[in-house]
C-alpha cells in the first residue's frame, strides 16, 4: 500500500520544518521510573522512533487490539545542526519546543524488555509520535506546568525542572555520539501517570491554562 503523505514536517512560527530523525529519552523523570519499576540511570537512555510514526493532526487512529499507552513529553526541535555540542551552548541549537505523545504498545514493550530486546517496534507504529505546533523556546514552557487530559480529566502533569537530565545535557550527550541535524526531534521523557487510551477518547495537551492540541482517538 503506498503512503499517501510522505511530507514529514512540523510547524514553527507558521513555517513548515522537515523532520529528519526522531530521538526519545527513557526514564528521565524519577516518579515515572518508579511507577515502571525501573531505576534512574547515571546516563540518559536514548531510543528512536521511526520517521513514519510522526503525527501532527487532531485525529489519531491507534492499532486495534493492542494496549496503547500515552506518554506526555516536551519535544525539542533542533534548529542548528552540530556535533560535540557543549552543554553551555546547547540551547543555541534549539529552534523551538512543543508538547507531544510518545504512544507505546505496552504489552509488546514489556515482552521485548523481558527478552532484553530493543523497544523499537513497540514505539514506532504509525501515529505513535504525536507533536503539537512548536513554540519559540522563549515562550515560557520551561517555567510552566504542562499536562495531558484524557476525557477532561488530567492524567499527567509535569515541569521541565523535574527532569533528571535537562534539555541541554541531553543535547550534549546525544551530539557527542552522533551529529544532530536541523529538523531532528528529541522527545525528552515523560512524567508519571502513563496509562491506556482507547478508541473514542479525547486527549488535550496543554501548558498552564492553554490547550496546545486537542486530539480525537479513533
């Protein structure tokens, strides 16, 4: 079956930015690591999501008969490429921030983890990297609480200062191991409260009193 739309891009300040790679971080909030029965690592845990998992529309279709969980995250858009970036200058490489959902096939992930296998297939199905429009990085997300509502009930909330590894450290660490490109996305980890979503759910992603994205699950 051919892909109907291969224009994988995000919006920043009304401009379309082509996405190159999607990186994601695990266990970057202590409370989430605890709820998953995992320890917080001394170094960031990175994995990738496929480019075809990118989703920016207000309606998502999740796989049937699979236990799909929401994971609310702050997403970084790389604006200036580089490698071996120092933490002190890392913020200069950030074009904007958004909110996103790292949707996860939890049962498959658990099975893969039990077998000490990569998580890739549990993280990279179609529509599993949901991203709102990006804001310029000075727009206040760093100081404000972000949240996810499922059917009008807040199920996740967090602040960036709760991260084990801040954005600047994540950029330093990742860029020391591979070059970062303009258009790369970094999902920075999820706070506690992850849980299942189902067909018919309504999801809202927001900051403080502002809703950034309203999603229908089909």
